């Protein structure tokens, strides 16, 4: 089962009775526990560990956690006695190569036997320095031919663009990687597979599969990716061009992996791959029981130096960082079972709170420096004056000097004009003398250490102010998770989902919802705007609520009038919630993106897949994924409490009509 399902089991059962309900469970295996690092899913992983009954043994597995001691100690603290079993053993060792475009027909070992960078590798020239031919060259055919000549296939070739995956596949189709016998075997397998998945008939990529090359990315239909995976596992596909998503969660080991670049383009420009990203991709090389060695080839690009590549290869994995973040559902579920103080105890069990000392190290170091300086500059006044008295003396002294200078200036001006001093000036002079007499009553006035002490006192005052700010920042960082919990609680109270720190009936219903913003979906459900829609219209509305902002521009495709009117009503709900969330500094998303609404309406009304997919220039896999999100929400409408029967019936009918190939939802 997924981690989400396990967490939901723990939420859906009274915590005191969890041990009874899971009495037959002795072990829970959390494979790839580094998913705690994931922005979207990390919180669920932490919750699963925190809420898991202590009589159930957790077995957490990962190959890419640098701070495994810290993780072990945390699980030991929040769950039960935990032992770290660590090994550097790799069943199939890896050898690293570098493709240098100045020597395009040769793969160079990246490292020397003693682990240093091979000095034969030269950095790539930037595009402006390439002489007459400044066009961007690709050497994918030479690289694959090199691998074939050196018996290093099958390979997964990682690139960071779907478009490049398809382009590179096309470029390598004529390399003759498959024998005639293998081609016939592929044809037979494809024919049988397409008989079970007729929507794949006529796919333009079939000819490339027969040649032994394929692409694999999120824009392709799930069934097509499944076909590619099966053929690759059978050894009939020699090269798969894939995006980095293939590096995690799919059983497709290869003899070689090729990494097209160790930098990738992001919204903020190019950045180097993290150690974990590189490890995930390179770790696909080497098939246990089949290969003695796995091969990893890095392609030289102008965006990286050979030194940077070598450093990445030799670097350790990244430390695990908490992505724990309270949600509306979490608040409602905890307050349904615990009081506020007990809920706080659970929130403070998060890995983020546990590891906050690590995160706060720079601040704590600065605090330590301030304490040292305070100790060095502190002094004992020989006249036993308090700091306040000394500061009072400093202020009086400053005031006296300022006033004395002003008085002298006025007197000088009046004398130059041969005028007598005015009564106000005479009075000002008397007050200045009184200030002097007052100063002389302080022991500081005759103290030889005054200047040194005064300077130290001023510095100490500034340091103390900075120290107080740091202490506030530490408290803020320490309480960041609890503050988020309290903020979500405040919004729920304002909307009437919590009363006296216990969920109302609406709150209990909302606690069963699983989405990126449970309150938003609940408000839409309770508003009644979904109740008079047909199955296709309901699917169209839900599709707009579950689709994120797209990075690419796509043409507007009109959807039905009832969907348009319903989304306009929902916009009022969205605007109100946006204001309240902003007041409490909450960033839970509020989607209304009807990119695929018209498509799912067509699909639910019985249109053929080809008719639906040709409406828009976007990957078929993206459309399927959008439809699956809709099914997830519709399923929830059929299972959570207090949903109107008519809406439940409509949701069930919509699910039934969506779930036909290629949108089969397990």
C-alpha cells in the first residue's frame, strides 16, 4: 500500500484502539524513506512514523540518506528502540565514464585508479567559442554506438526534457541495435499487448520500439510506458531515453546509464544536480545477478566542468530534511482525538522539530559568539554603580556637552554684536551649570576607567539588543510547526469547523478529505453548487479544482455553460478563503484551472480517446493524470460522511464513465 493509505488508516481509527485494529501487523516496511524529503509527500511519511503503534516494528530503507544517525535517533525518540544497519556494499560496483565531444568516438574513464579526475578530459567550449560552427551539436548517436561497441547495453539515457527524449530516440532508430529475430519477437509482443490495449493501435513510436529504442516520460500514456518497461526488462529494448522521474520507483535496471548533463534548467536558471538526484540516476546501472559492473557515462556540456562532475560522483548523499507541514485535515484529525496540549506534543515530534538544532546551528553559533563578547567586555565598577546608573551618567554627560557648546556659541554671537545676554540665555547658562554639578555627584566623573567602561557599556547594549533578536528568531524557528498548526486552527474556527477546540459536524466531515486544501473542497461541497450537475459537468468542475497551473500555454477550449456558472460561484468561495488564508499567512493552494474541463466532459459523455486527445497539443499522459486526480476526489465524495445522496450517485456514475481505457485507475 502507499504511505498515504497507511497514514489514513492511522487517522481513521481511534488512536487508543489502533493496536487492536492492526493486531495482525508486526512490521511496517517504509521503502525509499528519503521521500520524507519530498515537498508534497514528506509530511505523510513523518505522520506515518509518528502515529505508528509502538508494538509494530518499522523497517525504513534508503540508499540516499546522509544523516542516517539523526534519522535513527528521531525514530528511536518518537516510536521505539531503533537500530541502524548501515552498509556501503553494492552488489554491482559502478564505473564512471565521461563523454568528451572533442574525442567523440571515445568514452574516457572519469577518474584515475586513485580516485582523481582524469587529466585527459577537457572542459567543453562555450557555444560562442566554437568557431565557425556555432550550432549546438548532439552526439547521442556516437554515445550509443560507443556503448554498443563496448558491450555496455542495455542503457537508460537520462535527459531533462520530454521533447529531447523523443528527438534522441528518433536519431538513434537507425543504429541497428536489434537483430532480425529480436525485431520479430518485439512485433509479436506488441501485437499481443495492443490487442489488450487497443487505444495504443497506430502509435507512431511503434517503429522505434522494433529498432530497440524508446522514450519514457510523463507525457506518454501509462499503458505505453508499461509496454516499454516490459520490453526493456525482456532485453528487447536496448536504449530508453527517459526523464529523471524514471530514476525513482520503477524496476528497470540497466547495464549502463547515461546522464546527459549534471546541470538542469529550473525556473531560476541552470543549477547542478544534487548528490541524491545524481545517485538515483546512476544507481540504475548494474543488474544484480547479470552484470559484474555497472557503467555510468556523463556527457560533457558547457554548463559544467569536469571537476564539478568528479566532485558530484565522489560526494556523499544529501542529508534528509523535514518537509513536515500541518494541514486543515491534520488539525481536525488531531483535535478529534486529542486536546490542544496533546496535539502540540505530537506536532513537536516531527523530524523537523527534532532536527531544528541542526537548522539553527548558524544562529546558535552567533549566539555563542555574542555570549563570549559579553563575557569579555563585562566589568565590575570600582564604585559599585549599576549599569543603569552608568547609562544615566552617559546620557547626562552627553546632554551637558551638547548644551555647553550651544551656550558658548550663543554667548560668542551676542558679544560680537555688543548686546547684553537675554534673560533666556542667562537661564540656559544656569541650567548648564546645574547639569555640571549633577554630573560631579557621580563617581564616574573622576573615575580613570570611565572611558573604557563607557565604550564597553555601549557595545554591550548593542550586543544585548542583537542577542534578544536572535533568541526571538530561535523561538520562532523552534515553534514554526506549532505556529502553522495554530494558524490553520484559527482559519477553521473562523469558518465554524472547530468549536471549543473540537471539530463540529462540518469539521468531522472535512477531516476525512484528502487534498491539497481540504477546507476549500469542503466549502465547495457544503455550498451546494455541485448538487445539480450531471456526471460530465461534475467531472469538469472537479477537474478545474484539481489541476495545477500549467507551465505551457494551451488554447482555450470552451466547456459547458453549467460548468462555467458553477466555477464562477466557486470563485467567490475562493476569494473569501484567499483573504482569510492571507491573514494567517497560510499558502494552501486554491485551484480553478479548467484546462482539461472540456476534455473530461467529452470523455464522460462517451467520446473516443482519439477525439479527446486531439483537442489539445499536450502529452496524453498529462491528460490521463488530470483525469485520475478527478477520480480520486470523486471517490472521496462517495465515501466521506454527510454528502448529499444525489451528489454521491452522480460521483459514482462519473467514476464509472471515466474509468475506461486508457484511463484505468487501479
